[in-house]
C-alpha cells in the first residue's frame, strides 16, 4: 500500500476511520456519551484506529496536522450531540 502524502487524503482517512468506529460501536458511543466515559469505553477501538491512521499517513503529514483528533471531535462528538448527556 502507498503512504498517504496529501493532507486532504489524510483528513478524509481520519474521518473515515472515526466514522467506522461510530458505525460499528453505536451502543458504546451512546453509553460513553451518557456516562461521560466515551474515551474509556472506546479505548481499544480508538487506539486501533489511530494506529491504522499512523501506518497509512506519512510522518511529515501527521506531524503538521491534527486530523485524527479533529475527526474525533467532528465525527464522534458533534454528530452524536443529540444523545442526552450531562456534559452538554
């Protein structure tokens, strides 16, 4: 596989990975948001996703961007803001 060298492709990959985590773990996402334990509940999934992202994106792109963490906010949190929680 070729390494991703373009920032727009890296951003798209990060969003896809986080979208897949949300898609395949809806109950964990719901529980984590409701109980303010989202990152603990999804520890393994997020670690695996980040590892995959890092294996696919050239180091220079990873060091000059924060796409994986941005995807966590945009895809994991903002898109699930409808879930009732004490944190918002």
